[in-house]
C-alpha cells in the first residue's frame, strides 16, 4: 500500500458512515478512487490490512496510509488539505461545538434507529421514545439556522446528512412523522438533499428501506 498515490475510499454503498466521507470529499472538491467492499459476502484482505483493529469501513487511504473512523477522516481531510474548503469553523469554540454535535449523532442516531427495526414490543417502544427525544434535541440544536454551523454547510451537516435517507425507515418502523416531531430537521434534510454533494452520495429512502428488509430476512427478524 505504501506505493499508492492519492486518495482511495474503501466503503459500502449504503453505509451512512462512508457516505459522510463521500460528502466531505465532494464538498472539498477532492478526487478519489472509490472501492466498494462486499460486506455481505465477506471483508477483503485490503480492508482487514487497512483497519486491523475494528475491521470496518470506511477507510480512507492517503498515499497508501490508512485513516479509519469516519469522523476522524473528516477531521483529517481538513488538516491534510488546508487549501480545500474547510468543514470545521476557524473559531476554536465553534469547532468544539461542531465536534460535540457530530459525536452526538454518532453515538445516538444509528444505534437507536437500528433498534427500531430489530426489536419488537417494549424494547421497540423504548427505542421509539429515545429516537423522538434525539430528534427533538437535534431540532433544538439546529434552531433557526439553515445548517448546524450557520449559513454554511459544514462538519455536523456532513456527519448527519447521510441519515436523512434513513428517516423514512425510522418513521415507518417507529410510527412517527419527522415533520411533526422535528420540523426544523425535516426542512434541513430537504436543504441538504438539494446539495450536489449530498444528492450524489446518498441512495433513495426506498432503497434504504428495502436494504433493511434484506437485513431483517438475513437475521431472521419477522
């Protein structure tokens, strides 16, 4: 790998964590090679060599050197390509706030959303209540701003935008309306979807819903 030049992204098509890296690369105007990992059939030797600790996508290879974990990759892109448009704001406090909310999304949204379709009964009801609280919290954090960082699409938006394609599934399994629970997030999701970087990186909500259906069959979940 040491002889490679440029940027290579090891990824899986529907992964929101990989998609946030794709969005960031597009926002920065950085060319890269996309390598699809078939996680259903098995992880490639290249992925296992590049991320021997977690053995997960996404992995960004920069001149053959691997950078792992999606939020770390986003930070790395700002550091490694200072002449490209920055995702993080220049003010230290604003940077800390952006990292906080991206971390909040990381720790809350995917896990809770997964429980919505994986479990039934009381555990699902608990996941639904938790998801509503998460969305309301994010709605409050966004406030009346067009994007989480203000007028400019930035770090938190890139981190959270991939989950907009999952909202449809969360609504169906959780039996709620995003527009009613978190209207500002619903409007933000629409704005994000109008950006070329987001539109080209995500798949339709219907395709994500069908993918979840395949996962349910694979895991024997009725």
